[in-house]
C-alpha cells in the first residue's frame, strides 16, 4: 500500500513525468523530443546506474527502460528499481527489439509493467505510456479505497471472510479471512485459520447450538446473522457478530458464503447495560418490578401449559422504616443491599434473563425464571416457577426468614431486618400476576398483624378484613412521614401541694381536619407493627418537647411515653432513648416509660432485662392500667419499676362499687410497701380525688385537672392554674378536706 | 524495400541518409527551435566515432560478443537518422554473431567500415548545410 506517489498521479492536469533510460543517445534525444511534443515531462539517463541514482531522490510517474544497455542493463535496472521502497507499483515500460522474444519474457519476469518494441512510431509509444499511467492510477485508486476500507473495517473492528464448499461439497475446509478479519480474532496477516480453529474459540455450551444453527442455515441457504461469544487465542472474551450472504454457482446451488465478522463486544456491553438498567434494580441489582412481572407472567404461561403450580412470595421488611429514619438513607440502602444478597441465596436465582425468548427445548427451562426481585422500597418478591405444593413454598419462606434472622451490620450497628412473608400460589390463589401479588400482600399483612417475622400462605379468610381498615392502615403508614402524628400532654399533679409533677404524652393523629383519638388507630398500629416506628417517633418527639419546655419555663419533670411491650424486647431501645435525650441535651430522667400491666406480664422474662438497664440509666418505668392484669405480686416486688398507675376503671367506680375502693386501697397499700409511687388515672371529679387522697394517693391525672392538650397550651395551663401553686394547693387540699363528695369539674373548662 | 537488406551491392545507388527518416526527424522539431536535427546528428557523429573505435578494438581482440553489442546500438541509432544501409549491416552482423557465426560476419564488417565512412561524410555534410543555413 504505497500511497505517496499515487497522490502525485491525481493531478491529471500536470504533465506526467517520465524517466527515459537508453544508452543510445541518438534514440534518447529523439524519443525525448517526441514525448515532450506529446505532453510528457522527460528526464533522460544514458544508463541503469545513472537512472537508479536519480530515482533515489525522485519518483517519476512512469519509467521507460531500454532493455539492452552496457553496464546495468534494463532488466537489472528494473529488478533494482522494484526493490527500492515505494517503487513496487510504479509502471515500468521495457523497450525491446522487434524480434527479441527472450527480452519480452524477461521483461515481465523482472517486474516490468509492459514492453514496447523500439520504433520511431512515437504516437504509439505515447499512447502506451498514457495507458500505463491510467492503469496505474486506477490501480492506485483501488489500493487507496482498499486501504480506506481496511482502515474503516479496522476502526469498526470488522473484517471480511469467504467461506466456500470444497470439491466434496463440504464447508469444513474453505475458510479465508481478510487481514482485517484475522485481526478481529487477534491473528496476524500471515496466520492461517480454519473453521476448526474458530469453533475451538467457542465454549462447548455455545458451540453445540451454533453448529446446529449453521447446519440449518446451510440447509435452508439463508442469510447468516448471529452473535457468537468467543474466547480469542490471546484469552480475551469477545462477542463476534457474523453476517454473510450465500453465493450461488451457475446451477443455482449455494457454493459459498461471503460476509463480515465484527467485534461487537463493546456495543453488546452497552446494549446489555441499557437492558439491565431497564430490568434491574440499580441498588440491589435484583430484577425490578418490570422484570419480575415479566418473569412471573412467563412462569404462569408455563404453569398453565405444563400443569404445575407457581408460587409468589411477597417479602416485606419489618423494621426498614425505623432504620431508614434513625440511621439515614445511606444505612437503609446498605441494609437493602445486604438483604438482597441474602434473599438471592434463598432461591435458585437466575441472573441473566431479559425479554428474549426462553429456550423451549428443555422441559425444565421455566426454572430459569426463578428469582428474587425488588418491587420497590423494602418490598421483595421471590418467584418460584414450579412448586409441588404450598409446603414447598413455605420451605423457601422459612429459608428466607432464617436468612434474615442474623443481624445486619449497618453504619456500625447491628440491625435486625426481619421480614413478613405472604405466599400466594398459582392457580389456587389467583390466575394472574396481579391477583397473586394482591393476595400475597393480604397474607403478608396478616403476618404483620400477627406479630411479624413470619410467613403465611394466603387463604380467603385473610382477605375478609374490611376495606376501611385497609385504607386506615395504608394512611397510617404514611402518617409518620407526613408528620400527621402529634403528641398531646396531660399533666400529673400532686394534689398535696398543687404542683405538676410530670406529664403523660398521648398520641393523636391529625388526619386532615380530624383529630383521631388513640383508640381509633393504636389497635391498627399494633396489628400492623406500625406501633414500633410510631413509638420511636414519640420518644424523640417527647425528648424534643422536654427541651423546649425546659428552655421556655424551666420544666424539669419527666414526660411519660407509652411503650408497647414489644419495644422493650428490642435491643436498641436503650440506644434510641439515649440518642434522643443526647440530641436534646436533657437528662435520661426526663423520659419516663409507661408499659401496661398486661403488656408487662405477657412476656415478662424478655422485658425484665430492658427494665433493669433503663432504670440504671435513669429512665423510670411506670406500670400503666395497673390492677387489670393478673400480676404476680411476687414478681412485682423484684421488678425495677418506679410507679404504678391505678387503672381508670377503678377510679371511675370509686364510691359506686365497693370492690373498686377495695382494689384501689390494696394497690395503694402495695405500692407504699414496695416504695413505689402510685398515680390515679382518670380522675374526673372531686369525690374521686377526695377518696384517693384520703387513701393516701396524692398523685393524680384526669379531666378534673386537665384534658390532654397540645404542647403550646401546657405553659398557659401552668401559669393560669398551676402557678398560683400555693393557692391551688391550698384550695385543693381545703376542698378535699372540707368538701368531700362535692363535684368540682375543673377539667371541663379546657 | 528489399534493397535495404543488401546495401553493400546496391547501396551506392541510394542516398546514404534516407530522406523520409530525415523528414520524420525534422518533424519532431518542426520550427527548428530546439535545433533537434543538428543535436541528433552531432550526437550521432560523436557516438559513431566512439562505437566504431570500440568495434574495431573488440574485433582485434576477438571479443565477438562486444562486437555484436556495438552493432546493436548502431543499428537502432543509424535507423533513427535514416542511415538505413548501415543499420541493415549492423542488424546482419548482430544476428550472425548472436547465432554463433562470427566468421560469416567478417566480410560484413569490411562493408560496415566502408558504409560508416559514407554515413559519416553524409552526416558531416548535412551538419555543414545546417550551419550554413543557420548563419
């Protein structure tokens, strides 16, 4: 590929340059004159040596050599010239004698382009030279366009090949690749490659179907267009695109294929990446909703055709929102990634499957659909394309629960990311993916309401829950993030001195214009497990409020927050409280926790360690609704509790039912003997106050003193009612002493 | 043109330099600007003297191959200026020597020398005419 003199040939308006070599000076003079006259630019030399010297620094468009010369003759000069770099394609015309056949043959042997019999027919000579120049130019252009093509092919990592039938009508031996084609496979231009070498670069698993495809193509004489994954001799893995068209002989038989090979690895990687992004969750790299639904639909098709069951497991993490809220989104992401990794290990997760056609040859090919995917948020789905029965699905669910039992270390902390799993089976629980998803969701919610961290198979009974309740649930889910929860506060007062001794925080849900009372949503929150994040929120909110009040009016008492018993079973409760008070710069003692007697007794052994640790760090424990449970008094003596709160039902019936007074009296006596504070709840009238006070209980809470109120009203209440402490205290105690039995409904005014 | 094949016998009757060939030569430089005819004839005369000396020396040494090569060169250049008789003699000598019949070429060489004399004289005469015409 010598481009440099080709460029000079392009300028056709220029006189072509000719080097004329002849020892016969007379002839030289005349030939030169004749050719100049016909538009050539002539340089003359009288011998081969002189000619080669000239050519060392200059390249004419054509060389005319006299064959027979003394010294270096025309043949020797031609050989020498052809060996000079850049002269392999310069046209050389050899001048021979009329009868000199030997010279004519030799002329071609030494690389002359053509010969011309010496004569004085100058026009013929000029015509021959022009023809040589034109041929040379055409050849040059061909060379250049070949070079361009080669370069373009190189850039496109492409090359051409021919594949033909040998005499035995076999395609095994006839394969030839262009230089660029060889380069695609990492071969040099001189390497020879046959079909077997090619096949050896293909993994055995890919080879078999490819050979089958090739046979089919040859049989049908169709166009070849396929991508072949190959491991090249240098070890690189590449995807080679092969595209070829058949060629036919005169009888119309396919005798060969001609086409191109192209390294499409980069393109394929990009395409795969795009497809991957469309079908996989970026965070966990699991199939996303779209891909999952596609797989599930295919799985149902197989199930329908082959008559087997398909299982869909909806997996919802139990505490994800808490982790996200307390440790941040980065930690939440970290947790999701770890959970995804563990879930993947629970099924025969199949990575690479997009929207392509599933090989239908194998009867178990639907197994490749099996996967765990992420629907979004903390919701995952496991798709089991073939299960024998629901026990099969339950086994996988158990494996999943087991896998999530170990704590996940996130942001340096151990987190427990248990899950609730709902199972739905095709065709029993639904005929479409949507039905199965909905019913697995129902089953999953049932798990949540039964305490979470478990798996349930869908039954129609589970779906019996009212729509309204479902709506409430889903709204409650969003209540926290939408900031719809608020805390109201109800003072606890010591009627002995009229002092406020603390407040109890009570949750309200501001849902639109409505202020929803705890009785209307706490049971649902308990059932769904939402009570946990709600309680955690309440803790932080109470700590904040303590800080605000401390700053506003020197509040130094404690805020009691209601805690469900399951909160006490959690290892991070202490940490949560500590971080809440630390953040607000308040002492632990400003937070008090209330646990119901029933809750306390439900799983006493698991709660006790928490109670001890809480007490150690200064967080007091109050037992709420005391008297309603079946407390073992023996236990009570050993429990680290600071306060019991007499259940409002006993207070309400004071003076109505004699048994109530008996219970109240007993509780007060017990508390005193154990050195516990005792608080009467639900005190609504003066008579109740008087009786309680008379029995030795001075700490009270109820409408008689104040309804629960928004935090901003507490200070006003303190100033208007509690600040003239002495006065209130005096009047209050005076009332107790002087007007026992008289109802003064102070609470009603707020 | 059978007479050209045996110039030694009938050559005297013919002009030494063929008029048609000279016309062709002149046609290469029609207006005479390049003084081509003069330069070609001068070149021919110089090379003729040189080549005849070479041929004579080679013949004395019995170097027949060299004799043949000189004859080859003189054959084409003589034809170019229209010295067709000399050209034909050279062609015969070259052919006989290449065919290994050097002895048969001997008498032709005598004729060759005689023809050289005539051609040289004719060329010299033509050159003088050209000089005269130019001055």
